[in-house]
C-alpha cells in the first residue's frame, strides 16, 4: 500500500476549488444536523452544485 497524503483546507480554499471546477456553494453547515456555521465552528459540511 502507498502512503496517503492528506491536509486540512479552510472553507475559502474549498470554495475556490469548487469555483474552478464550475461549482457554486449551495449551503454550509457546522454539522450533519445542519447547525449554523460560524467563526467558532470546528468543522464544516459544504454543499456544492452546478454553477449558473
């Protein structure tokens, strides 16, 4: 097996990669229970869709 290289990225970088891929941000949550994402959130669930 080969080693897997992972790194954490902030939401803004994720949004940029989405835009480059032709996607747009539809929603962002702090948890799978759809709690609001804010500056105190330690994780994010970002939902992207096809850009228009």
